[in-house]
C-alpha cells in the first residue's frame, strides 16, 4: 500500500488548492515530502485569500512547520513550546519557537478530544481541524496565519509596551548595551520580568534613584540579575530537579519546573511563562529575584533619588563620601532640590551648614538644632539651624528655605528636602536690620559701634523693642542721655555665649555672664512667651517677641521690656533733668521741699508741670503759699497696693493737709480726670494730660503734666461757708425728715380707712350684734350650697351687699363668705333644706362688724 504524505492529504481536499500552489512556488513541497514526524499548521485557502499583500507568506509557512508531531489528544501539558523549520533572523543558528496552548472548553472536564481547543502563537490562531494524520506527520488546520514574533528588545522596550511591565521597561531602555550585545551575539536569552506591582517594595525615592543617571550601576546589576544567557523553557527536561543558570550579573538563578508553571530561586513562581520571541523567551514574575538589601541604599542614593543631584555632586567633590554612604551615622541632611538658576553652595563651610548631628525624623513644631558647622565668629561653637512652622502649617528652614516633604529615613540618617540651599546666617548688622520692631535699639547699636564690637562674637543679644523704650518713658530719656549708661544697659542684655530658645529653662533659672561683667539668671514660662530676668536683687518679667534670629556670631531675641541693671541707680532728680523740668525743681527748692521730694530714696509721686506751663502761671519763688501750691503736686502712697497712680485704683495724700487726689477716669490716650478731695465731701475735678512718666530706682513716680493744678481748687476747698461745706449732710437730714413725715401720714390714713369700713359693716347688718344673714337655697351639681344675702334682701346682685366685705364670718364650719358667693349648707349647722330663707346668727361675740 502506497504511503500518504502531508502534501497528498492537502492535495486531496479542495480547501487547500491555493495552499498547495503556494507550497509549490516556494519550494516547500520537497521539504514537506522529506520531513518525518513533523506537524504542519496548515491555513485553508480562505485564510490565504484574506491575507494582506505585504505578508511574507513563504516565511510564515515555514514558521508553521514544526519539527515534532503534535497530536492534541496526546498533549499532557496545558502549553508547550515547539521549534519550527524557520531560523530566527535575530539568531540564525536557532530554530524559531512556537507556543502551543491547550484550552479546555466549558463543557469539557478532561483533555480528551480537545483538538479544537488548540491555539498557537499566544492565541494568534486556533486549530479548527485537528489530528489529520499522514504517514510523515500531522496536519492541524488553523483559522489564521501566525505572525513572526518580535525580538526581546522590541518586546520590552517597544512603544507598544504599555502593560504591567512598564517600570521594568523604563529601566531596560536606559541600557541599550544589552540589546546591542544580544544582536551582536546572535544568540538567545531569557528575561525574567517583574511586573509593576513587584516594584512596591521600593518607595518613590528609591525608584527615582534607579531611574536616575546616578543609579546606572545599581540599575544594570538589577537588570543583569534578571537576564539569563540562554533560552529556558518550562518543558526543558533539565528543569525537573532544578537547574542553576548563570545570569548576566554573575549570579546563578535556580529554575525548577512545577506541575503548573515554573519557580525561580525556590520562592518566586512565574505569573506567565514561555512568552517566546525570535531571540529568547520572557517569564513574568510577581516579585524581584533580588531582596531590597541588594540595592544597598544609602543617604547618597536617596539624595540622587530626591533630585538633589547638584548638591550631592558638590558634597562628593569636597570628599564627603564617608558621610553620604554611612547609614549608621546619626545625622540629618537638609538637601536643596535641583533648580535651574538657583545658587548651590560650593564651599565646604556652607555645605557643612546643611548637616546636623541629630536625627530629625518628624516635624511637629518649631525647633532649633546645632549644625555641623563651627565658626571662629562663634568662638568655635556650632552655628544653629532654625525650623519654623507658619500659619498654613508649612515648615521653613531659617525662614527662607521651604520644606518640600516630610523627613525621609535611611538607616540613622534623615533627609529633609528643601526648595533652595541654606544661606549662612549674616552679620549682626544685616540680621538685626530685619527686626523692624526694634529701630531704636538698632540706632543705639550703630551709634555705640556695638555691631563690630568683639562683645557680640559668640553671644546672645536681647534686643529691646521700640515699645520697651516707650514704656520706660523718662527713664529711657535718662538712659539715652548718657552713652555710658545706655551701653551698660545693653551690655547687661548681651550674654557671652549663645542661648537659643531650646536652652530656655522652665524648671529653674539658668545663670549667664553678660558683656557688662555681671551675671544674670533667666527662666521662662511654660509656653516660652515670657522671660524673667534677675539682675542681683532686681527681677524683671518681659514678653518674648521674635526669638532665635541667627547671625554669624550668635542669636538675637527681642523683648518688650528693658531690665535695668542693679548697678544703675536712677534718681527722681535725674528723671526730672532728663525731661528738662527745671522751673518746677526751682520752685520745690524755694519751698524747701526738694530735699525730701526729689531725694535719691524718695518714693513720692510727683506731678511735674512742664516749664512752659509754669512760665505763664505767674507762680514764682515769691508766690504766697508756694509750699501749698507745690504740695498739691506731691503725692504719697497710703499703701503699696493698688498699682500705679494712673490705674485709678488708689487714693493718694498730698502734702497739703487733708487734701488727697486720685485718677477719676481716663478720657483718652494720656488724658485723665484728676479728682481733688478735701474732707468731708468737697471735690474739684481737674483734667490733666500726662506727657511722659518714669519710675526711679527707689520707686518714685514722675509724671510730666501739661498744666499746673490751680490754686483756686485749694482756695475753694479751704474757704467754703459752713452751710455749703456741710450742705450734703443737711440735705440728707432734710430728706430723711420728709420721708418720716410721709410714713406717719400714711399710717393715720390707714387707721381712718379701717374705721370707716367697720362702720359701714355694722350699718349693713342692722347696727346690732344679733343681726342675721339670709340665704337663698341653691343646688349645684356637686352638692348643696347657698348664695349669701344680707338682712333678708331678695336682691341677689345688690350693690350694697358689698358692705359685708369679703371676709365677713358666719356660724358653722364656714369661716368666711362673701355676699353673692356660694357656700355649702352643711357649713351652717342644722337648717331647713326646704326653707326659702333662713336666719343665721352672726358671730358677733367675735366680730362686732357682722
């Protein structure tokens, strides 16, 4: 019996006329006739007729001739890779692989008779007639032509790759050398491709580093560990017990075939295996073959991943390798992000200012920390870095560089990304120039040459605000009148070492030496909004304004009050001299009051008129009663309580006997009503304007006022007639007498009214004690009752009935009744219920009015 070849079977069917003709033209008839145990996936004429004209049909037909017989019923695997007669253009010495899959239909429970479920080329064509057996092979009829697969590089880096291997593809395309080597070697390879979800093991900074140019070496090592130098398919016989295959990185990858799928390194099972290409195969993985530690992430790599490349390159240029690669070193790096046009620190000194040897792993509020930079201007101490938070919750470094994200930790290093490089704190003159609320202190520093003085090196300066000088009033004028005094005051506010807000103690005072050679102790409240200075026995509590204003030699804090050193003794005379109060002082001396009133230890309150006011007041040293006139301006405290004079909480005695004064009210800023009082209740109200004030060391209060307290006020108080002086008491006595007479009159009217009322009652009842009350019977729904009438009157609504009144008593249990009111019969004892009228005796023995 003659043998039947594949070509014979095809020629016997009218469905393959075109196919046989194409096989003849391409010279494939001899190939098929000479082949043994092959499989031909034969497209029908209908498939060939519908192909585009640019299809390379001869090549595609060779790709469909498989070197192994494939019988669908004999397939034991769900998928397998077979090799065709065609050689791959990318690897001429290697036959081109074709992937065949066996799919079970929904109504099939086994693989028997499943030829119709064969698909080839990763689903490109489906077998529609299966297992057509010839003597030299098997024909499987397909419904489409299978295109040639692309190359590995085309698959991974091509524009069509937008699937779930996007991230691996982005890494792969950065190394075209891999594809060049494949093309040059004309050999096959295996790519183990982690899907995108596998990259979740990396944070955004680590992934960014791998994508960056700086990540070149680590990226190539990572790709190399997933690149094998030969094609490894699942059905390889050597995979049963596991095989070690060398990777491009030099490591070995263990590969083992499973019942379904393939496993790598004993723990990573492929998601999809045997995706074939001209020069190799791809297996997709759910995770990396390398652990996270493989990348050896360090502060340097994190800085590159944060796009702080220029900053990092500068650090490496200045040989900071050990700092950037040591994950065990405790430190925080303030890293400026790359920004075109932005300045980048180039000196080692400036770069060191971006490091602190403390770990800032979170940002919760404003803090100040020492940097790694030490400076001669700080006497070898470390310059500090200030982090603050604004009203929008955003953090700033030194007030200029914005924090872009929360601190990132790598080992014991924290990295804080900022939008611009840090500037070294400027000179005191420049730093203080930004303190707009302390213009006065700035001018004083300038005039005294303190900006360039050595006392500000390595120092803390408490800068009084303008309001602090204003509150001192006359004291400020005295201090500013002497360069020695003002320098002593300011030097007592300059500590010889930097003291930052983080150093302020709440629990106990901290003691510091000042530039004035004295020692000062300070402590703050819990909120660090106020600070207490103790200079010897003098304690001053002041509010803190701006804190931690950094300059090249230390730090500045602003304060709202000025502590006066104990060594400075301010007398009342000095305060008056500072205000140029000369005429008033001369008059005090003429009145022999100056010795006590403006003595160094005086505690008087002095209301001092300005010179111009006294000049027009005609008060001279020859004025009669000059001591009385001056004494009206000198006040003494009755007690130490009650606050300052202007608070109006206390009354003060003057030097004029029996005369005392107090502030009645504040009319406006600096304008007050002064109340002058002499016993018992005579007073004079005088408006005054306080132009300035000050307190001496001894506690004397000086108030410069715009007028002289008039002598006429004293004259009016002292010479009033008796009746006028005591007019108020007389008036009160007269008012009391009048009220007494009114009350007596009302009492007698009440007595008269009650008598008249009783008389009317007696007349209405007949004028005798045995009068009677007549009632008319009436029954209500709730019981028997009567309506009262007086003396047998039949008129129920007689207006005269009211003569009996509301409280007229009757015999029986009823205590009282009203004419026309309803009462119970039982309340009157035994009465004839059928009688229209009944006479009831009144209780005249008890109430004569009935």
